[in-house]
């Protein structure tokens, strides 16, 4: 693929993204080769001197690029399901075998399993940083640039120890003229001068993208019900272990916002609550623990598609079911939801 401009890169990426999940293996392998060429074009466009070693038989690439005088390793995977911890460990092994101080960027278009970020961030030297599909898309679509994205992730890793710093958040607010709900995907990058964005009144942090999809629908319903003029920002951090450092970093950018934190009611959740309690100011945040997870708030939650077999189908089904949540009915049978919904409405009405 010859050098192309950014709009064309976005156009081609959308074409690749439209490949049906049920497509045969050969088409997915072809998509893997094409995303390799596309990312090479993106790096060349930004003069990052990419050197890529292609693997035509699989949907991944290994390579390197230069940024601010330093060299970084790169790996990309585009599988149907989120990348597990084992895939990241395999790449980390390659990085460990290179020059001391080498850092690698691992891009997984389908994102990462919840255990991946948790496992990689526990008591280990950080030399691998993560991109998901949302990160890559915001780099291409909004002209943020891959270099800026890398710098934002490097800064977050240096400041807060984050192996996954999300570059995208969801802002939800109400229009003044017709009271319709506005949902906007925005950058969270510290490189982009967050202070230039409208300050959110409430920031909700959750573990992953499915949590954010459910919360998007609930926040929209709550704003519609209360006709609140407040702004809500949703950020999924990619894993429970990322919640404390992300909360710590984001709260320095938005010290006057109120924070809701959504985390699964399990052993890791209890550890995270303990970590947050070490630094967070009481009264500035509230923690909610859906049991066993926030998917339990969905209608017929036990029948959701298995993410390891059909991740996109699961995402689509979660979005569809989230739209069908009836808060007044759900709060009668789910105590955790009742607490969250009551506090949310009270905050929006203030």
C-alpha cells in the first residue's frame, strides 16, 4: 500500500471493520495483512520510521518504530475475541529479550479480557503498554495522531503506572433547546489539554467496554427523567486493577467533579476498594459493586452470548438489552442497582 492520507486510512479501516464475524478464516487472514499495511501507512504518514516484519498467515504483526529518538516494539492482533493475558505475556517475552529499557506497544482491535490488564499490572516491571480498537480509531478519525497517543500512554505509565490508559471517554449531556440527549465520544488524552473541554459534573469509572455500554443507556435515561443540565463522563479503564491509578490520575485533572466507581463484587474488587481508600478523599467518590457484575442488571443476563466465542455478538446484545432496562422495575429486585440509581437521580437533581 503506497503512502495515503489520513481520511483514506479511516475509510479503509472502516471497510476492514465491516467484515462479518462469521467470515471464513481466509478473509480474516486477508484482513490481518491489510491492517498491517494500513498501520504501516499511518506510521509513515507521521514519519515514525516503521520497520515491520509481516506474518501473512496470521492476523498480527511485529515491528518497531521511532518516536522522539527512542525505538519501540509493536504488535497488532485482530481476532474475534479480546486478547487474553497469555497473548500479552508472549509479546512481553519478546520485549524482555531486547535492549534494556525497551518498551512495546500491543494493539488489540477487539480489546483485552478483564484478566489481561489485571494480571500484567501486578508487581511487574512495566515494559508493555496497551492499545485497543477505540484508541486506534480516535487516533485516525480525530487526527490525534499515533505519536500523540503513544506519548499520552507513556505519560500515564510514568505518572500512574498504567499499562492501559484509555484514550476515549463518553460525554453525556442534555441540549438546552429541545432537551434531547447528546452522547459524544471524546479524547481523554493528557496531551490534548483536558482543561479545554467542558468540565464534567460527574465522572463514572468502570472496568470495561460492556460496562460503559450499559451505563451509557442508564445515564441517558436518568438525564431524560430529571431534565438535568449536568454533564456526565464515562470512562472504562480496561480492568479492575487500572481503577485506582486511573482514578488518581483523572481526579488531578478534574478535582471538583464527583466520582462514581463501578466494580464487580469479587476478590479483586475488594482489593481495589482498599487501594482507593489509601489516597482518595472521603466524600468525593462512591463505589458500587454489582453482584456478580454489571451485566446482572440486564434483562435475561444469564443468556448473553459467550464473549470467547462471539465477542461482537455479545457487545451488540448487551447494547440492545441495555436499552430495555426498566429502572423502576429493576430497583425493586436488585439492591445494588437501587443504591446506584437513587444516588444518580439525587445528584442530577441538585
